[in-house]
């Protein structure tokens, strides 16, 4: 049976992951006081942090009568029923970090408290992703596949069962840990998880980067990793999908997507404008191939006539806008690798601005379909 403990794991947290947990948009570079605090948190942890990682293979996993039992202990997470075996994992950023953040709070230093506390969260995520990569390498040589990890508190798994999982792991843990009545762990910056094992041809194996967000069902998570490489924050995509997008699924599996874009012109004191996007997609089995695309002013829009290019060329601009069909004939996934401007003017006068908006539309459609299947 495989068992591994690491008291000195690598904690080279990627800046993009730290910024994500701090709540900054992708691509933002910290400056001033925020940059100083982030650097201070990293340096403090390099000097004082004691991260650790523990992994072991479960002796047994059974699913009698639909329940799940790991080494005879019952758990409510039904997703583990598809697994043939299990790996138990525990990671922690160390009790020293928790002691320091508590001291900072009591010393009325909320800024330092916040940046160091969030860095601890980043360390835990980094360690779990590291464990996932190690498990994938271990599994490949044995012709088995590793499923995305599951933890008590995830959708479908009662957090009250945290104590049961801890008891299975406790004998091998390198440092003390306890589970509170609430299900929370102490030290706080810790996590327990189960990685299911299945046949190597499993369709739902762990992603290459060890990130489970792609298969997570928690809606509205503001900390979701950009595993699909969206240019727009998932939280924003979720709002647009709910407020601006309409999907019509047809009997043959094809999809009609309608998206309304509301913006303003870049001149004439920012006149409101609204455009309607229409996208027809093939069925899911074909990768949602983009069959047709069209963009035109919404029926109730009057702002487009105030765009500077419209004032020069008149309705000819609308004809040009209607001929833009980026990614036509390609699977919808192509939008994730589409090299285009990540920002654009509010108007539709130039091609770059129009491509930027098409990117917003297609990413929103992609996000909505990825969530609903």
C-alpha cells in the first residue's frame, strides 16, 4: 500500500493563484501598499512557514447498497461510488501561520492579517494540486486513473463527516489536527481529501494541471480557478449567462444562443447602445460547432447611429458588423485559444472592438453550456 509524508514540500505558490484568492481580476499587477503586503506575506512564510503533505492508499473502498465505505467507515459522498479504490490526502500550511494571523488580528493589523491569511489558503491549494500531480504520476505507471479530489463540505458530501475522515488519516499525520463540531479543521489552513481511483480509460479523470474546479458543481464560487482559460472572470460570466443570454435547445441537439450586449458609444457623450447576437451551434457531440453567427443593433436600439464610424459611412457600418463571423465552423472550445484583444472600445467602429465583444459573447455561451452540459 502506498504511503507518503513530506514535511518540507515545495510552496512556490504561483502569483496568479495568490491574486485570484485575494480577489483581483486576472492580469492585474499589484502596486503600492498591496504589492508590499503581498511580498511581505510571501517572505514571512518562506522564513516561518511549516507546510506538510500526507498521502496514503486506502486499504478498501466498498459501495454496499449504494453507500460508500472507506476502510469500513461510511460516507455520504455518492460520487465516490464510481471509484474502485481511494487515496486519502491531508495537507496543511502549518500551525505557525495560524498563530501569526491571530496575533496580527489581535494587534489590530488587519491588512497584514488579510494578506497572510489568504497566502495560507493559497499554500493549501498549492499542496493539494501538488498531491494531485504526484498521484497522477504514480497512477500512470499502474494503468489506473485518478479522479478529481473530494472533501467533506463539497456539494453532496456532508461536512459533518470531516471527523470520520480525519480519524482514518490521523495515525499517519506528521502534526496534530482536530475537527471542530462545525466540521472545520484546526489548524484552519488544512484540508482533507479523497482521490478516487478507477480504470485508466475513465472519461472523468483528473485534469492535467491537477485542478478540480472544472468538475466542481458549486455555482457562483468567486474563487474558481480559470481552468478553461476564460478571459472574463467566471463570476461575471455567470451573471451575464443569467441576465443577457438565452439558450434554446432543439430536438436535434443543436442550440440557438441569443445574447444582448448593452454599452455606450465612445463619442457623443456616451450614448447608450444595444446589440443582439445570434449564434447557432451544432450538438454537444460535435463539440458545439459554430454553424452561424450574426450581430446587429437590437430592435429597440437608437444609439448605434451616434457611433463615429456610422456618422461617416451610415448603414454600411451595420452591414460590415453583420459580416463578422469569427470562429465560424469551429468548435465552441476554440474561443478559449482565440488570440484577440482582451479589452476594446464600447463602440463597434473598428474590427478589434467587435472581436472583443464577440469574445465576450462566445465565452458566456461556453460557460453556460459547460455548466448545464
